[in-house]
C-alpha cells in the first residue's frame, strides 16, 4: 500500500461487423463445447457462458447476470484495450480515474475489480502491492463479465464480480492473420495470429504483437509479446493444451494530470515518467473423460511480473523548491492450480451436473521503493533514478475446496454451491526484520433458481457471498481481516433458442463489509488501516443485443446504481455516496454491414454513444465530477466481398471519443483527465 500511495494510486487501486466466418475454436479446461463456443464468437449475440459455473451453460439458463463480449464484437467495435472491450456491457463503468494505461480500471456495479476481479482462463491474475499482469486484448477470444459474488467458484474475488479473459488457444483448422495499425500519437502496431495442425494429434497457435508510440498526454504505450500454445489430443477422451506468454510493456509511472485552458498537463515530466513491466506466464489445461461419465479437469499456471518504475512530482514541491522523485520495483511470482471432477447423473426426474473442486494459489512479492529530489526545472532526461531504501515482502497461500450442483427438473434450473478457503498470509518488513502472519478461514456460498418458459423467458433469483484477503496492516502491524460481500439479485432473461437477439434485466442489492480504510500514519513511513468500511449498492441493469438479417447489429445497455456509505471510520460520511460512482450509465452501439446487393458491398459503418451522469469527487460529497457523453465510430471495408481475388483483405478506421471530450475526474484529491480523441487505422489480411 505504500507503493500505491507513493505513486498517487491509493485511490485508483481502491477504487468489423462484416460477416466473416471465424475459424473453429477449441477451448479446453472449462468444460466447453468447441462448436458452441465457435458459434458464439461469430456473433455479437452470445448464447453461452463457460465462466459462470465453470461448465458450458446457456446464458438463458444461468441464474445470474452475465455479459459476454465475443471476438466478433471486439472486431466490430475495433477495440484496442480491455477498457474499450468491456465498456458497452451493462453494469460496467470505466474511466473512473481518467486515462491511466497502467491498469485495466473496470468497475462492476460501482465497485472496482481492477485489483480483485482480474481473471484469465479461470485463474486469478493477482496484485499484491502495485505490479499487475497486463492483458493485451489482441490475445483474447472472448471476455465474460460475471456480476455479483463468485467466490464459490473462484475463491478470493471482488464482491462485484470478475472479468474473465479467455485467451486465444489452438483452432481446429488452418488460419493466418496479419494486422498493421497506425494511429494518433504515433502509435504503430504489427500483430499476427497463426495456427493449424502439426499432425493428426497436435494443433498449434502463435500470437504475436509489437507496438510503439504514445497514448494520450505523452504517456508511453509500448508493448512486445509472444503467446504460443499447442493442443495435444491423443484420443477422443483426452485433451491437453499448453500455453505461454512473454510480454514486455512500457508506459508512464504516473498518469496524474490536470486541465488548464482545455490543455492537459501531467504532474510529472514525461522524460522521467517510466513504468516497465516484464511478465511471463506458463500454463496448461488438461481434460479427460472417463468411461463412467466422470470428467476430470486440471487448470494450472505459473506467472512472474518484474516491474521497474520511476516518476517526478511537480506539485508536491519541497521547501527548497526541488521536485521529489520516486522509484519503485516489484518482483511478483504466482502459481495456481484448479482441479475439477464433473459428474452427470439423474435422481428421479432431476438431472444433475455435479462439480467438485480443489484449488490452490500461491503468490509472493518482493517490493522496494526509494525517494530523492531533483532541482527545480531540471530536464527529466537528466534526473537520476533514486536509490531504493525501503524493502518489504509479502506472500499468500490459499487453498479452497468447493462443490456445486446444477440441477434441471422440467423447466426449472437450480444452482447451489459451497466453498471453504484457508488463507495464510505473511507480511515482512525487511528493514526492521519483522514478519506478521495472518491465517483466515472463510465459508462462501451461492444459490440460484430459474424457470425457463418454453418461449425463452427466464425469471431467476440468486444469493451469493464473497471475500477478499487484505494486504493492509493495522496500527499494530497485523494484516487486516478479509473484506466480505453479499448480494441478492432478481432478474429475467429472454432468448429463444433460434433467435439472434437477447434481453436481460436484473435488480440487486450488494453489500460490501470490512473494507480497509486509512486510519493514520506513523513515522518513518508506516500507513495503517482499519476494517471499518461498509458500502451498500442497490440498482438495476438492462442489456439488449440484436443481430438482424439485413446486416444491422445493435448492443444497448443501461445501468442505475444507488450507492451509499453505510459504515465508515468517519461517521459524518455515513449516508453519503461513495466517490466516483455515477447514478446512471447508458450505452448504445449500432453497426450496419452493407449486403452484397448494395451500392458498396463490403462496407461496414458503426457508431456508439456512451453517457454517464455526475458523480461525487470524494466521500464527503462536497463537489461533483460532471456528467459526460462520448461518441465512438468505426468504418471498415472488406475488399473480398466485391473482389474475390482480394479475399481476406480488410481496412478499418476507428475513432474513440470522436468529439474529443476531455473531462476531469477527481477522487479524494487525485485528479485525472479522460482519454482524448484517438483515431486508428487498421489493415488486416486473413488467409
């Protein structure tokens, strides 16, 4: 937490629709049906989820709110990062801290999931102090947003839910793709996605990307990565997929900014504002079907994040007029494994899909920071990086045992699950040579009931609980108790079997208790906290998707959120609204792919609007961030529609924040600026 404070992030961390035939997608380790996932990823109207219950289940039969962003939708909207990908889903808000490419700042139902809801392929991408696993959206096939507590299936996770990123894994067919991009702020990117069969038993896929240039406001946005994977299927009952990721990224260590006469300035020097992250992941997904109808799955991954950052602060000027400088390093290592046994059987008229699991997570972090001063007006390129002088370590061991029963009896669908976790944490002050140990045991549960009418209407109700172990320390140097959550949700879905549209609505009450709150400061540099925070969130969500036969597709969402502070270390804040939680959020995306009989066959035009109401700049509710609306647009052309010899070649031009709205967003004294207009051109060739 010291790192987050030093980097002005304590608040931030707390807080082409062308008809393109997609290749066959083989997803293992999630109980997924390859053909159903292939069909889902070819449309903006998904019908299935592989994350909500860790089994391949129709969305209309899942008694909870889930939003799925398919690869077809990501291509249609020409998204370039995780935030862009998620922000047209109901219940999701982005931009709470303006433009800040260091983190995927995604809020669900008013609660941040940046640090506690980041999952990839069903396994957590953890954050211990400051460094995080950064996800490149080009490496993904789909994104599933689970809303509300999901600790029964995933252990420690935000009360608001999780964002599960599904990686591109080997396809069942030969495919090749090359993409070149060029856009505002000198962004240049080249990417490729190759795959096919090595022999009758092994398929491969290799995804790569290289990017150089700046994002908004002179903040670097460089990235290089390789993501190889291979699937071995020795027989019809066994599948093993091995995958890896090597990625290097560079951006700014501070995105703290301010507006002056419609111009945006950083509170740092761009030439001394660097955050370099190297990350590596290696994992596998194993699935075997036994003759007795039982399926075993094992999903495991090891990861490493090496972060080096430094920046200069031009606002907190020292008494002698010099500028304080800060340097931070972190080396985080993680290992996770999830073992599952699935059995399908009947008891009378009730059909069961019983899933039992044992998972284990180990995360360890070595963290260091240091500070110094630079004379005022010193060019950033001449400022030396401060020496590190504060060292600490932390580790987490978490073991969970869970069981879930999905039941089907007539038109009724029911889900019930229980889980128990043992969490062991150690926090070490390497300067003082002291270690604090914290052991927790937490029981989580969920239950849901749904009735599926023959016409596709499905009302449902669910209840669930969640927990997140804390890394903050009390005044006695002890690790705080976990933050817990509970939610009740009532909703209805509508998605007939053969329809290319879906409607969903949900009403919920979500309570998050035991939130760590800053309670004081002890010299030389010890910040302490208390488990005193409680927030209550009430709201409802609407989401509609439709893909017409005439080439038009529509995605619409609306979210109403009433958030209230119901417990706080400062009793004068009780009854106020938490900062940076807008009451209303709405979005609409419409795309039109002109048919072959039109005047310009192959042309596709899309446009979207995103709007949110005002929010408070602090829990004190003394000032507000203004409401704002943004426009997005995409124009693409598939050359192969009118010229068969150019099959596979397409060009698109996209614009985000078309009107260049640069709104300032403040939270508890930290102010950021929304991302300005970005224009991107993309030339893609597939064969």
